[in-house]
């Protein structure tokens, strides 16, 4: 009886072990069944490098940058510090500058800091600059300038001032520009990439800070990888940017994973997993590139890095323009025709079915009394003008309703959930196995640290050591300021070996005199949770001496502990001095510097203000420039101390240094010397819905030690059926 050829039944199966294969050589074997059929096979074993890089080490490109940059920093330190400078390359410490979030306030403030650091030569001694949210916008604007670093920060500041003079709401929320945004975003969607409101927000901010005021070039669509040219041969510090990977239903502070961006790579140090910057947003599986998409434009990245404003977009719009009535009337028809049905429910644009009512206008004219028909040319022109005004009012009213419903209504799927507001990309960790091993990295918990949660230390980062779900197709990316407002995790990576932190905090406070350590305390807790040395943040100096323009934090007990110079945003001596040591004399000069940062309800320095007058810009930029210049001697002294520390503690095996760090942290915790205060007021409150989501996540996941590895098969099973030959 003949076999049933319609049934795909198994005829024979054999197993070939991968260990028996030689890479690059062909192995011959055969499959035989029923003593009648024989299948000859030639198997060639090849090994291809995964598109992801699995390593805790820095990339080869960053290592090459560090080698070149160290030479430049060495000569700069000798020139500026003289006898206090390093004697050889081994004595050169790594210095990092950090800029906090804070919207345009942070962006303008960092521009003043950069100008001061550049004018004094301090920037020539810096290796890394890291920005979060608003500070990352300044770095993106500066490093995307085709003339940087030949162009000075002062020249960059002039262009930034001009770009912020006009209301971005007035300029961008118009028929023509929004129509253009919709077209670009929908093309991305049709290409197979997820979209959200962050895509639109990136366009809005990008048009403001990346558009050239001289119309020489538009940098919105420039790529982050292009910034490699700026840092070639170590010409200037390496810029680092950041956002968070979060879960849809869990509070961002409780679970988050820091994602770092550089001109070379994007990835998560937590897993030791990185990709080339050009590949960010592409589709991966088990570390291999499945589908490559064009590199994300810079305007999208700055939207992701500052996406906290997407959550409160309604408040952002209201703070910049009370009435959503644009001045441009072009492009409404194109926008109204844009109607998208996103099967993932992550983005939705509501179609406006009402067209310009030309037919209605003509029907109105049909009902006009003959006696009212204009007969002279002047009367006809006047009648035409009135009809145009009527149509314009209708268009404005309709456009206002579109904006309110599409962007500010919480009932809209597009902005009513984290899925709609957060940036979304394909999960580059999809299919990667997370082995339960102990990685040689401080980015993993210790039993002593976890048990410290029950001894009185407030721990807002409870679940940060839980792994992500590698089965997820997409991941959510949000502003890192949702956990704490300074990009310390980027520079706390032990592989970067930063010894001195120049930390500029532009975060909002309740009053100008409020204690300026909230974000720094959270950074300390995060470092403790991740077993990374961090100086104790002792606030007693503030209680004794009050507000200052710089606070120095260090730990003399731990030689591995870095030093932090913390610069809060304050207006103290600037009120009386226009330059350090140069007093203000005229009434005009005194009035210019007499302003409050946070206490005045009408202050232009609200986090949600995206329009700065020339005076508002100059005041803030000159304030941060003054505060930095005032402390040049403090910074130079700290650099000299860092050089001396390197001289007394020459570089050793990094694994030995890591072991010392871990041992010190254990001893510190066991002796109950680690005391970290609660962040207190202002800590995020988690609603009942999020709490239930947290509980659900806890049930579904168990805390593990892990390291990212590529999934490699140990054997290949060949199976022959009536219709196919395949392997498992």
C-alpha cells in the first residue's frame, strides 16, 4: 500500500553535534531510511559575529578616543596647572561634567557653564560630558554643529539665544508644520517601526534648537553617529546621552534600566549589551540583525531624551501659549486627510472629517439678496476679504479642536497612556538569554545591599535588578529624569574610571533657598544599590553655612571613592558682581542681576517655559557662567588632588580594583556606617493602579543574577519528512 503523501510524516531523524564540526570546513554525512533511499548532505559550519556586542568593556572606538584624549588632557593640565600637573600619562585623571535635566532652563544654564569652562581652559581637561533631558538638548545642539569644536561655546550660545526667542508653539503647532510631521511619522510607521507621541515632540523641539537661524542648514535630520567627527583624535570631550527603559505598568523609579547613547554605541551597561549607534531602532533577534532601519534622526533622539514633557504636554502648551490658535493656514487639508489605524494601539491620529466648507460658503452666497450684491470693484474686494476672514475663523476653530483632542485629552490613546507617550523601539534584547551567572560588574545586587532595605535605608529603586523580558517585541523609553535628574549612571561605570565629577544641577526647587541635594541623594542611593563607591552626601555643611555656589563631597576613608563638586543653580554673588571680583556699579547693572529663579510665580525659568526673551536668556546664561568662573580655583585644586591621588595610587589590575570596591562596600554595610537619607518630599507617589501592576510584575518575575550572552545551539537535529528536510 502506498504511503499517504499528503501527510507530512517523519521518515528519519539524526543528530549532529556542533562540537564535532570544524569552523570553515565542510562535513559530509548521509541519511538513509527503509534501505531504499539515501540522502547525501554537506554541512558547512560558519561563525558570524552578532550585531550586538556582549561585553562589559568599553568599545574599541571609545578606547581609541580615550587614548587620544588623554594626550590632549595631559598637555592641557601641564599648561594650566604647572607644577601641580601630571608628570606622565598614568597620572592623568578622568574628569566628567554632568548636566541635569530641567527643560530649556537646563539647556540655557549649561550653555553658560560651557562658555566658562572653555574660556578658562577647564574644558580642555575634561574627558566626558554627560547630559540628561534639557542638558542633553544643549549637547546635541552643540555637537551637531558642523563647525564644532572650532566654533566657541560663546558663538554657539548666540545662535541658541536667537532660536529660543520665538514661541515654538506659535512656530510649530501650525497646519503646515503639523502636516509635515504627520507625513514623516507615518512614513516611519509604514516602514515597520513603532511610533508614539514622542515622535511628534521630537519634531517640535528639533525645529526649535536644531534649525539653523541663518537657514544655512537644518540639523534636525542629522545623525548621532555623525558626532564621531567632532571627537575624532580626542579634539573635545565625548558626549554621552541617556534615557530609561521602563515597564508599562510599573513606576519608573521602582524599575528602570539606564540606556546610554554615544556617537559610537547605544546600549545597556546593566547587561553588557551594546550596538552600533547606526543600528539603534533596528530589529534584532538573539543578537543578530533581522531588519535594518535607517539610523534614527537626531530630532527623534532628543524627543526620547526629554520625553518627560510628553507626559505633561497640555501644561507645556498652556505655559507657552494660552490659546492654541496658530497663524499659519496652509496644509490643513493634508492633515485632515491623515487617518491612521495602528493595529498595535500604540498610536492613533483622529481623522477630522470636516473639510474646508467651500460648498457651504457658496450656498450662503446663493441666499444673498440681490440688493446686497456688491457692484463696484471696492465693494467686491471688501466682500471677498470678509469671506476669507470667515473661512479663516472656521479653519482656526477646527484646528484648535484637533490639537486639543489629539494632544491634550487624556481619553485619547495617543497620549492617555505610557505606551502612547513613551518612545518606542524594537527590543534589541529580544531572544537573548539572561544567564543566572555573576557578571564581573557592579551593576548587580549583593545580598548585603538588598538586606539594607530593611534596616532603615529608604530604597526607591526596589526592582532595578530584575531583568527585562526578552520575549517582548518592543520596549518603552522615557526621560531619565523620571527616576533622578542627573546622569550619574553613565559616568559611574567603573570601566570609565571617572575620578572627579563636575556636577551642575539645574533642577527646580521649591524656593531659591531650598536644600539643593535631592537629586544628588538619589544618585547616592542608586550607587549604593549597585555597589559603586560614591561619597557620602553630608548636608550638615548646608545647615551650618547655608547656600553656596559649590559643595565638595569626598570620602577620605575609601581611596576608590570619586570626588563630587556639586554646583546648584543659585543667584547669590551674581547680584553684586558682574564678573568675579568686579562689582556692579550702575542701577541698570544691579537691576539686571536682581531676579529670583524659583520663588517668583511669574519667573520665566519654569521647567515648562520654552520661550526666552533676550533678557531672560542673558540673565540665566551669565549667572551660570559667573558661578562657574567664581569657582575656577576650587576646580583646579580638585584636579590637582586627583592627579596626586593617581600618583600615589598608580593604575592596577581592574579586577583587583573591583574586588577592593566590593569588599569595601560589604564592610561599610556590615559596620552600619552606610546612612542614606530619604529623598523626602517630592518623591513620586504611585497610584493604586501602578501598585497593582507592581504586584503583578513581582509574581511573574523572580530576581536573578544575570549576564547577557548570545543563544548558541549545542546540537542540530536533522529531520526528514515526506515533503521537507529541516533542522531543529
